[in-house]
C-alpha cells in the first residue's frame, strides 16, 4: 500500500427531516488481483452519519481501478434506524472479470 497524504472531502445533504454527512478519505494506492491480473487501485473510505428522523452510520471501503475505470472492490457496513425500525447490513462485492462475460 502506498499511503497518501490525507485529504478529506466532506459533503452534507439535508432533507426536510434528516441530514446526511459524508467524509471521503483517500487511503492509498495498492494492487488487487482480478481474474489473474494485477490491477492498480486507489483505496478510498466513505464514512457517513445520518441525523434527524433517520439516524445511523455507514462505512464503505472502495477500491477504484486507476487503469480500467471500474470499481474493483466495495465493502461496507450500515447501521441505521428509520421510523423505529433498525437496519443492519454488511457486504463485500468484488469484480470477477475485467472484460464483460456472456
């Protein structure tokens, strides 16, 4: 992993009853293997916080290809409450092929 000088970018979106604040932080460059090919990627985290009528947090890790303009890997978690309903999600998605398959 080639670390980057941290440069965070923050975004805030507000609706009539909720606010979502996101912080995007580049982590560094590394390589992941896709279908036997080493792919150079930029690892970025996206941390989100919900307040107001919707409450919760989420954290995503994204690995974006610098050569193929595709999302190579996406992992994350969501913990939220909306209208008294608790929601929890954990996921991991990974690109299997660099070229479209039929």
